């Protein structure tokens, strides 16, 4: 680039000043965008509204750096309504703080096959005034809420259950139809589904107590999983973690709420009995009703 200076502007003294630049103020400009490789993108964290981020206090492992990069690591699980991918989020200047998360991506309305959707959603209402305000403002979160996506339902369920202390993956963020959440592992690998494990009797007893406590907390809050089974419960060592919550049911507002709860109890108790641990779904259902009312 050349500059046209007025005649007489470049006197010897000014020329010397232009040439004699203090090197402390000289730097090279590098575009970080050039460093992004295939399957990489900038973390959208800074662009997300508060309601699109996980509840506070956040776990220490959540990376919130504005310079973090998300790297696709591959697909973890495929499903009828959504696929789950593994994504690493890392700040290049703090590589030791990198974390791998699970990104659940819902398909568009033309490719989703939720069965009996109306039965699950009956009785739901928008109870939070902040959602109503977001709708009126037509904010980013308001547009997601207005779309009525199943991702919104699961996001709300994860946030609420985490705050209640139920063992679910920590919800990191929601961005359109993608939920980024904690990757539940055991010994460095994805935790197996409960259906895949054969624990000893002591661990079976612990699992059942954890299940009863979790369902009791949910029932007391008026929440039913709606599709609970050993296939959407993870066995992370000695800890049970409940996943897949888009079809969450209102226990009181939904006319079939108690039926859904009884079915959840039956599905889980059947697995325990098959492992030689005698439990009764009617007894469990009765205990949960005592928590709810």
C-alpha cells in the first residue's frame, strides 16, 4: 500500500520517525480461522443467550472460552428421532482443559418419527414467564421455543432434573436442534446401557435404590420420564444415569400421566427380576405416588 502525503510533509525528521519504529509495538497478524480444519468450528458459547446455557453453578469441566474450537470426533449413536455425536471443545491456548461432550442432534420435522406424540405432550403448558417474554421479544431462545421442537422439551427436562439433583447428563447448551451435554463414561469409554450389564446382587440393590430415589424426586416434582427402560438408563460403574428425555410427561396435567409412570415402573422392574432381584412394579408405583401426593 502507498500513501500520497502533502508536499513538504515528509521532512527528514518525520521520515526518520516512520522508519525508526519501536519493535515492541510491531506484531504479526494471524487469522485463527485459517487454523480450522475439517470438522472444526468456533464454539458458539458467547453467542448463546442465558436460557440456552446450562444451569449454574456449572461443573468445572465446562469450557466457556470465547476462543474454543469444537472438533467433530464421530457418531456415537443413531436413533429414529436424533443422532448423538462426540465433539471435543478445546481452547488452543489451554489444551489441558479440553473436554469431549455428547451432541444430540434432532432431525427436522420431515424425518422424525415420535410415536404417540400427542399422548406425551397432552397437558403441557408454558409455565415459565421468561419463555413467554422470549417469545414476545423474538429472541434466539424465543424462536427455538416457538418452533416447538422436541429438543426444547429435552433441554428443559435436563435442566430441571439436574437442578433437582437427579442423575442425568449435565446440559451444556442448546443451539437450534442440537443439545450439547455431558458424555457419560466408565473407564474412559461410553457407559453401557443398563440392559447390557450383569451386576452382582449388591450392585443390583444399589441400582434399585438409585432408581427409586430418582423416580421419587421426579414424581414429587410432577415429572414422568414416559419411556423409561434399561435401554435409556446408563450404568456408569456404580452409578445409574437417566437419559433420553424428550417425551417427558406431566404427571398431573396429562390424563395418562399415571399410566406412563406405571409403565416406566414395569419396564424397569422386569429387568431387575430377570437379573434375580425380586421387585414389584405395583409396590414401586405405590411408593412413588406417596411421594407425589
